[in-house]
C-alpha cells in the first residue's frame, strides 16, 4: 500500500516544513513513512532534520548524478530525502525526474509526504501537487492566507488531486480562529485536521535541528500534530500500480 500527500500552502512562512516532518513522525507510529523535500529552490528539511552535512541530496538525484537510494536517510523513525540549497544544484536539477523518484520510493513505503514549494510559478513548484494523491493545505488564520490556499486547492483539483484537509498553523490566542475556520469549512474540500498554536518551542526545535515531535513531543503544538495525523486516513494503493502512475504523470508547462 502507498499514498502520497503533498503538504502545500500558497505562501511562505506558514510552517510547511515543520508540519511535514511532524505529520511524518506521527504517521510513522503506524506506517512506513518517507518524507521528501520537493521544494528544490528553497529547501529546509535538511536543517530541520539534522542533515545539513550530508553529501547526496535530491538535487544530485534530479541532476542524474546519483540514484535516489543514496539520498535516503533514516531519521526519527522515518526515511528522509533532503534537498540541497545551492543555486548550482537547483539549476542542474531536472524537475521531471521527481516522477521517477516518487515512483521508486512508492514501491517500498506506505506513506510519502512531499514538502512542496510555496508558490505555483513553475513546473518544479506544481509537480509535487500534481503527483500527490491528496494535499494537506497549511494555512495561517487570515483571509489572505485562505485566499492563497484556495489557489492551491484549485490547482490540485484541476489535476485530479484530492484535498485531505487543512491545517491551521501558528495560531495565536488573540486571532479569531473560529471565524476564519468557519469560512474555511465553507470553501475548502476536506476537514480541518487541527489547529496548531504559535509557540517558541517550534523555533527552539528548528534551532536544535530536530523535528518538533522529537524535540518536544508533549508540547501543545506537538499534540495538535498528533491530532492532525490521527485525522488522516491513509488509503491503500497497490504499490506497482501507483509507481506506474507516477512515472507517466503529465508535467505541467511553466506558467
């Protein structure tokens, strides 16, 4: 079985990478999980997962210089495929090879989480959303964030990708989360998975180069991510068939 989720948002700063790793660790309690940093232009997972000194990353794989197996690292109970941060690596990477990367990994895992770019301006940005079975949309509790997230949903559904749900992140006590959540339920497909509070603990985890659930597993934001993961029902898919679908996926033209 395998299902692919793209963790996406319509803007930067919503906490996609924190959310991707937190959901990955929570789901890894029940499933074999692989997390891929598909944000090839603004990669962050290597810093969040203590992988900043590794030699082989997704950049090398997408450039055709290494097999994907060399870019897979076992961390925090899951497999992690980090992406490099160099401009040269980004320029050499061929986005279309992501199809084969996901197809190869789909044959040996239960859940794949793609940490997606925050914008939809190029095929390298939209391909993770196109490849995914479903997306998790990470939002901040503001009207502009809802608007940006709806653009992601529209793009996803255009390509036949479903919406697993929305995740409100970085929520402070004085924000009208109930009012915003009501609007979100009206316009978004999928349920509200959880509301994650703003917390210094999240920033401390980033400074420690650890996922939140490893750094502070009992903290309020960690508890919210456990809630979100429990609300995600992983749908079974036959691995070989899923892999074939990924390999034949249509690559969108640059916008």
